[in-house]
C-alpha cells in the first residue's frame, strides 16, 4: 500500500503543481497581454513616432499649401493647376469657393500673394490618412497700390490622404 | 492542494476519508493503478468537494483516465506557459520599442499641454489666488519665472477688472518633439471666454504657438506666444 500510495501521492502532487502552473500562466498571459495592448495603443498613430513618414507628409503638405495659397494676378492659372494636382474630394469644392473670390480680388487689385508655412504639426498619421494643423503666413503685395504690403496669418486644419505615395489634401478648414 | 501526510485524522477530513476507503478496495482488487487520492486532489484543485458519489463515478473509469488526465494537464500547462511567454515577450518588446515610446511621449505632451493651456487661460477674480498658483504649477522656465514675479500684479489686475476667464482647447498639434532634450513645440487653437466688470463674457479664438519642457511632474509650458492675425 505504501508504494502505490506514494506513487499516487506523487502524481497528485504533480497534477496539483500543473494546475497551479496553468492558473498562474493564464493569469500572466492575460496580464501581459493587456499591458502590451495598452502600450501599443499609442502606436496606431505614427505621427512623430515614425520620423520618415512624418517628414514626408510634412514636406508634401507644406508644398501643397504654399502652392495653392500663393498666386500672382498675372498667372492665376498656375495656382489653379497646382490646386488640381494636390487637392481631392471635399477640398476641391472648399478651395474652389474661396479661390473664386480671391481671383476676382487679385485681378482688380493686381495682387501677388506669397504664402509660407510657419509651422505644421501632424496630429495623427496612418499609412492612408493624416490630420494636420498648419500655421500660414501670407504676404500680399498690392502692385496697383504703390506696392503696399499686407500680411496675415491663418491656422488651418488639414486632412490628407495617401494616393499611391502622393499625399492629397482632402479637407481644409480655417480655425 | 498539497498532498496530505499519510496518517491523518479521519473525522476531520471527509475527502481524505473516502479516499482511504477506496484505497482499501483498490488494493484488494489487485493493488494496481487505483488512484482515488489523485481524484480527490484533482477535485480539490477544481474546487469541487463532492464526496462519495463523485468519487465512485470516477472510480469506475479510473485505470484509463488517470494517466491520460495527467498527460492532458501537462499538455495544457505547456501550452499555457508558451502563451504566457508569447504575451510576456509582446509586453517586453512593446515596452522597448522606440517608436512606441515616441508615440506615447507625443500623447503625453498633448495631454499635459492641453490641460496646462486650459489652466493658464482660467481665472476667476474670486479665486484668483489659487488660480494664479495653478498657472505657476503648469508653467516652467522663463514663463514660470515671469509669472511668479508678476504674481501680485496678476492678482491685482484680476481683482481690479473682476476678470472671469475660461477656455477649451479646440485644436492642438505637436510640431516638434525632442525626446532627448525633453522639449517640444506645439500649435494650439483655443476657444476662450473672457468677461470683466465692464464686459459681458464673450467668446474669442486664440491661436498660439507653445513651447513645452519635460519636468519631473510631466510636461509644462515654458513659452507661449499669440499668433497675430
């Protein structure tokens, strides 16, 4: 009886230990899984976290904003061509409305407007979509009025979408 | 769950008690692989304490089931350990991922500075003392120094004009982030509501460029400048 009982008891011990191992391992798996998920949550948005992608979208959107908000009364077509190239979706109409008014003004006052991007922040960035906040400086030269110069700033919320490597602006909102 | 020593008080332990009874029968039947003890312990492990009926049910299929149960338990334990290891590695790698660290730092900057900007645009002349102390809490560097030098001036001004101001952040984006230096620049658009003794509270829009610095108590504002429009 002692031999068999001893073997059984050993087996009982092993099973108890195994059961404990299972419970502990399951607990550890759940805990670390939750921790990992929490740590990775921020990673869905790679703005700034992926410096290469961030620089690229910043470069392209900066160029796009400069080109569509700069114009010369003598060559308004150039600005329109730029808009066709870099705008898509909702932004086409949003921009079209404001540019129609600007065009008339530009012709009347013989305006030359130069826009630069003073600062640009990428709020969120994924492979397909970016949300940005841009601070623009605009210098407007009234060539019909003694070259009087006017400056203004604007802050825009910009949405851009990646279409095969090219970031196109799909929404523009002044805030 | 630990195995009990052989000689045990019968009256105090009914599971063990039935176990012993079975042990006896088992031995008579040939002293083979009778393992009522195991069953008893396994049931203990499962949190069941069903007593004789369950024991007897288990006793019927005992010789085949028991080693199999042990093997299955061992297999489950191995799988559990592998899964735990996998998630553990996932946790470790997430904690040591540079990109994720940057992403988290970015989110921390946004959260801290967002709250700090609201604080810095909040004052009520009736609670001016604690409001201005809050300004000092959320600022650092040059701005913090300037504000603490001007503390009395700010208090007098708030009392004199009976200012009540509040704000909410409309847009905020980090434009630069240097994790090593612990510095950041941001662009912010705030909706501010400001009223004084002479003016009704009126909403206005405030566009700001902000410099931030990491401190022992999170990110704080070291400079803030209104964008002229």
